[in-house]
């Protein structure tokens, strides 16, 4: 568009210009319209590729051991406050929060969103989701009427859900980053189970922790007959 090679161009104040000729320039926004590609008009779409190879050592086939089976581990701490109705077995998540080390957060807001999403998925796994398989291997609850997941009414609101970051640059990660996806999910069921135990004195390790399981555990604790 400017009749110049890439080496002869520079960028300043959102304009691409020929070095030494500020008047010979074009707006950056005019180079990459969202709806157009290079169709002969001289305009192009933005395409970028980046590859990061995770450094790790394969495991020994005889021992199953490795000096470095993965490039890194992510760490986090999670807290949950629950209210348990001992008459119905219903569990309400009042507040929850997590703080996680995902290395250097390249996009902190996206990391916080990932943590919040992971915590909601963890609540779903702990209290709601259960795939029921029949004797012949068929799925008996193949729809969202029978396979339940939490709605917005079943999880804490923004004021009662905290997502915190503990940035620790990882030397082998891309730009110092590590993963923060799965780690924000895995601790939630354990935290909820511990919170229920602290609230009513029964510990349930079989997920999901349904109302029926809570009532049965309470009946066993008190010596009452199981509910039919």
C-alpha cells in the first residue's frame, strides 16, 4: 500500500509510515478490517502462530518413574462456606474463594474468569452432576431434565466469590506462565465435603453429595432408620 518493504516501515501513534516520511502513512485500523481478507483489495486479516514445547522427560517403561514427568505443577488454596439443612439435606454454597499460582498471569482478568468458572464447575461436580448407567451400558439420564447442573441461583454471586492470583514466574513457562485451568476445579469437591463435615459432622466422599446421601449419613450418625 505504501510501496515500501517491511524494513522501511515504522509504527507510531496508530499509523504505519515510511521511515523519514511521516506524511506517507496509513492508519493501522485500515490495514486489518475485521470483515475483509486479502481478496485483491490489498487488505489482509491478522493471523499469528506461536508454539511452545513443554520441557519434560518420558517415564521409564520398567519403573514408571521420571525425573521430570511434567514441566510444572500449579498450586492453589480454596475455601468454601456452606449452609446445610438437616431436615432436607439441601446444601447451599454461601461463599467461596480461591487463590492460585498460575505462574505469571499473561491476562489476569482471563485467569480470574478461569478460576471462577473452575469453582462453579467444581460445585457442579460436588453437588449435582451424576451420569447414571444402566445394566446394558445405556445412559439413563441423557438430558438436562435428569442430568442436573447448577443454575445461577445455585452458586454464590460475584460479591461472595473471590478469585485471587499469587503470581510466581515459572522459568520454563511461556512468558513465565503456567496452567490454571484444572487446578481451579479439583479442590472444590474436597473443600465442599470438608465444609459439610464441619457443619454437621458427617463426611461424604462419594460425589455428588446429594440430599439423600446427607440424610442417610445423618440417620446413621444418630441411629435413626434410613429414609425410604
